């Protein structure tokens, strides 16, 4: 569970790094809407990569897929740091385009890793999926906390904002390098992981063989237990059987990312916190998102009803008018409350869905379903990022 948590952390550290250093990019590129543009650059690559891999997941080597993803995360995070040093932090269009290129690489890496890891963990125990998704949320909380610390530490220095961001990106690069080592050397050799992967191979999974070899278990497809095999459901059949779960995830992330981060940076107006306001709101969202992903561990309050999950996902859209009127007429305390609600419901419902959905399937189908659900999750993020632009129509900020 600890290793799964760290691998989840590394899967979203680069993305959350972009969210939490948004104040720096707004300082460099005030007219280019960086929170919205970078999100919109990231998501098509994440969604497109996931869609291609979800379609072909049965034939893809999961170990190579995830390793390439973590390595790309590391190189791209390091690339952002090197680009900033090379350009001396200048707010020129060439620098902005370079940042967009690295953000696109983040999207490809996300498509490689997140679907691969969720598919892999879907045929293991639910606690490992919960831990991985808690790690995803922890990446947001950790990067937000680090951003607040570095912003405060360098606040009174000349060029302090840039110094804090450079330190922040250095720490993020270290976390990505750590994930490469964990996934390559530690994770495949854990006894519980070897057990579930061996069982998956016996049930006909073709995605785990190099993982088993890395763990010292030399196996061939012909050696798997033929009695454990069965005719696998197609992706279309799996999707039809779990369409409500897929739509739940889509709706959750459409709502969340139509608000975060763009609305928080551009639509909350001026107040006493100044440039700290959006950074603090993003930190609050990430903290509640992390806390809520542990709530489903308490079985008595874990929501497993398919109808209940759909109703809860739809009811979150009441937050849209709430945010609109709060930004226009409300006080900072109400905005903090609403951001907390978004984070809490997003994390809680995500874990409830992804731990409930893969039950009652064989390993190859669980892997495929994990990939499909991540596809809808990223589709929701992509759609939400695009719809987030509607908040600034008519306010003179185009």
C-alpha cells in the first residue's frame, strides 16, 4: 500500500506542480490565461494517449508502458526547470510555447501511467487502488504545501517568486526519479504483487509477463493454467455493463475541472490575500481531496449503491450557481467552504467507484475496465477544462 501510494503521488506531481505554480506563470504571462491554456494543452494528450492504449490494452506490456510514463514525467519536469534557467525566467512567447510542449509531454505520460497503473491494480485488492488514488490526491496536497512554504520562504527576496518555483520543480523532479526506482526495482518483487500477477497470468492476462520476469518468475503464456481461462468480454461489453460507473467519473471531473484551477485564478476577484488567494484555495481543494479518499476505508460510510453514486455525481452540479453567486456577492469564507465541498466529494466518490467497479470479473477484464474508467475520468477533466472558459465570457478578459 505504501509503494502504491508513492506511485500514485508520482503520477500527478507534475500536473499538480503546474496548478500550484500558476501564480508564477500569471506573473510572467498575464495575458495568456496560463491556468486555462496549460490545462487545455495537457488534457487532449492525456485523453488521446489513454484512448489509444485502452483500445489496445490487452496486447500492451504494462511494465514498459508504466516505466516509459514515469521516465517521461521525470524528463519533462526537469525540462521545465532547465527551460526556466535557460531563458532566465523571461515572459516571452517562445518560453510560453516551450512550457506548452513540456505540458503536452506530461499529458502523454499521464495517459501511459494512470491507465496502466489502475488497470494493473484492478485485479489486485481494492486497498491497493484506494492507496494509489490517495497518492494521486496526496500529490496535490503535498505540492500545494510545498508551494506555500517556498512562496513564504522567498517572498521578501528580489525575484523570490522565481526562486521558490525553481526549488519547487527540483523537489518534484526528485519525486519522479524516486517513482522510477520504486516501480522498476521494488514494486514487481513484492510478494502480494507477484501473487496477483501470477494469478492474472493463469487467467489469460498477456500484460503481466515482463513484470513476472522482473520479479524472478519465469513464465510463458503456454504454461498458464488453461482451466482458469475463459472467453474475455470485449471492451464494448464491459463498457455497457459499467456505463453508469463511467458516466459517474465523467460527471465528477467535468464539474471539478470546470472550476479548478481556472475559475480560482481568474474569477474570484481581488481581496485581502492578494496573490495568495488562489494558491490557498488550490491547497484547500487538494487537502480535502486527499482526506476524502481515505473515508471509503470505513465500510459503514462507503457508498456502493450504483443509483446512489449516480445521484451524488449529478447533485454536484448545484455547485455551479453556488460558485457564481459566491464569486459575485459572497465572502472568502464561503468560497473556502465551496472549494472544500468540491475536493471532498471528488475524492470520496472517485475511490468508491473505482474500488466497486472491477468486482466479479477475471483479471484481463479488470485490467480492461480499469483502463476504460480512467479514459472517462480523463475525458471528464478534458471537457471540464474546455467548459471552464465559459466563466470568462463577457467579463472582458479574452
